[in-house]
């Protein structure tokens, strides 16, 4: 970055590091939510199978 004062360069560098940190936090949060959704979907499937078995046993 030619012609940019060192102070400004350092400020841009700190901002870029903060953006990277925020992006990483966002990615971790999204991964947690996806895992929770996956878990809920599996739980729903198990419940559906259990209900189907119960219904079949009552016939």
C-alpha cells in the first residue's frame, strides 16, 4: 500500500483481523445451528417411526 501512512495501514490491518474474527464466529454459530437442526430432524424421524410401530401394533 504505497503512499499510505503506517498508522492508516495498521488500522486497516486491525479492521481486517476483526472482520476475520467475526466471520469465524459466524461460521461456528451457523455450524452449531445446522447440527441442532440435524439433531431435531433425526429426533422427529425416530418419533415418526415409533408412532408408526405403535399404530401398526394396534391393528
